[in-house]
């Protein structure tokens, strides 16, 4: 059953990544682009977790954790820049 579900999940998450790239490129405003980038991080984490399950390797879970950390810090920095015009006070 898992051999059937994993490719379907890969396809659905890859479609979500494609739609996020579209919003990232065509977003009408900067907050829309930041939201698309944040969602892109989440979808990348989902792809890495699916790949880790598929291959049975724990290395992909660690990579997903690092991307989650960098995504959070990047989103906070971009939002702070939009609100204040400066990242470091």
C-alpha cells in the first residue's frame, strides 16, 4: 500500500511546489511573495520527508529539520524588513 501512496504524494506535493513558484514569481505584492516562499519551505520539507520514507534514510529527515530552521529564520527576517525597513536594530 505504501508503494502506491508515496508516488501519489510526491506528485501532489510537486504540484503544490509548482503553484508556489507561480505565486512567488507573479505575486502582486511583497507579502504575497513572502507567504509563497514560506509555503515553499513547508512543501520542500514535505518532499524531503517523503523521500526519506521512500528510501528509508534518516539523513533526509535531518535535512528537512535544517530547512525548517532556515525557513523560519528567513521568514522572520523578511517580515521584519518589510515592517521596519531594517533587520538589525
